[in-house]
C-alpha cells in the first residue's frame, strides 16, 4: 500500500513541506491543473511537476485526474478528436513513469454538495449533501446556486450543455463509456498505466443527468467492458457509501481480490436520510462506513496500489480548499497508518 496525499500543485495552500511532516506519507497524488479540459498533457509539464514532487522526498503515485471532455461523454462527432488527445496524455504519463490514472465519467458536474461548511457538534465543519436543497435547484433558470459552481461554467454554456444531455439516456452513456474504454485501455496497457474510474459522487442521478457508476452491479458491468488490469477502479468509500446498499467491506474484498482496484480513497460519511449525508472524520466510529473493515480487506489481499485519505473536515480554524485542508486529512492518514501497522503485526 502506497499511502499518499492529494496535493493541488504549487498553488495549493497546503505545501509539500507541510505534507512532508506527516510521518507516514510516501506518495503524492496530483495533476496539471492549468491544462484546459481535453487538451493533451505535455510530457515536459508532467516531468517538471514530477521533479518538484521528488525533490520534496515523495513519489508521484497517481494522477487525479485527467478530466474526460464532455464531447466524449455525449458521444458526439467531436469525440475522436478528444480521445486522441486523451491517449497522448496517457502515453506521456507512461513515459514519465506515473503508473495510476484516476478519472470519472460523470456528466457536467463531478462531486456535488449542498453545503461546504456544515457545522458538526464539535465545532468542526464538513461538506454535506441535502436532498431537499438539491431538489430545489433549477439549473437552467439559475434561480438557486450551489457552492463552488460560479467558476465552473458560464450560464449560457451550462444551458447548452444541459440541453445536449437532455436526450442522453443511461444506456447511451454506457455506450459512450464503452467506446472510450475500447480506445484508451489498449493505450494504457502499452504505456504501463492502470486507469481507475472514480465512482459517481453522490451515487445517484442529479438534475436529471444520467449517472452510471453508482452501485456494485455498475462496477461489475464496467469491469466487464474491457477485462484488463488497466481497466480498474478507484474505489472511493465516501462516494459509494451514501447508498446503504453499497457494502464497502464486501465490495473491497471482491474487487481487491480480483486485482481490479488501483487506487483506494478512504473517507467516512454519515447518512442523514435516503438521499442525504454529511462527511465525517475518518474513524469507523464517526460515520456509517466500516473503515477498519475496508482496510482489513485491502490488507488481506496484499494491496500494493495507491491509497489516500480523502476529504477531511475543517478543524482548528484552518481555512482553505473545502475537504482538502491539511489537519483533518493528516489525522485520517495517521488513523489509516495505525490500523495498517496493527494489521502487519497481527
Ligand atoms: Mn474519492
């Protein structure tokens, strides 16, 4: 298990020097955040960031993420153009020796929350998703906005995109995912790269948009599209966990046992209703996901992939990128490392 930490590059308020002082972190998960969605990641840019990470004493263990252009998800006539560029990015990361690529296939919005600073009883704050709040949002009218959206799309561009998706069914999205995988997975194989799709967060449809990577049956279908170690999962306990049908211990056991997990995201959530939840501190006792049970399954299968603490709360008056402060993620890393050391000694 390569215990890693997400770092948003040189502009991240959390520096590599800070991460260096968390005694258990070996790897960094990062991306070239300045490259526009869809454009090829140049080898030179990858190597420059890699050198910076290595100078700080880390290994760049995974790229999270190279975003998939909406034309690919929509399956329109431009998709081959963008898939060619995606393949070039994979080749370049392979040349740079970065082995794991995380991506997702969620239309328009990736992770979605109704609140970025919900107050917990201990005074810390966390990200939360409330079904009623989300249900009141009218994307096209723009009558209600959610945190973190303003920068993502101009209103007109968003409306055009929502129109384009209005005819797309779940089955269409599966076909478009399959088309993408059949093109990119052979390139990943040749490049020594393993791709791990990140499940949809939350694991259900939002704003009428199809979402297809939500449940165990979806993961099974996904893995069968191309049966290759390069076509694998980023198993995220916090993304799948809000649906109580997703038994994270059993799913970890199943997919780690088949060697189809390349990247593990460890995070806990508390369900507050059928389609509502908030994030919590990492320990099992703090939420509804059996984190120690999940880690036991990775240990049982001698998991050698990348594993990182996922979103943390904001504690000790820290400010910064929601979910990605230094302090609570460091507590999560120590919790994970403590369990792992205990399992090693048993
Ligand atoms: Mn995740």
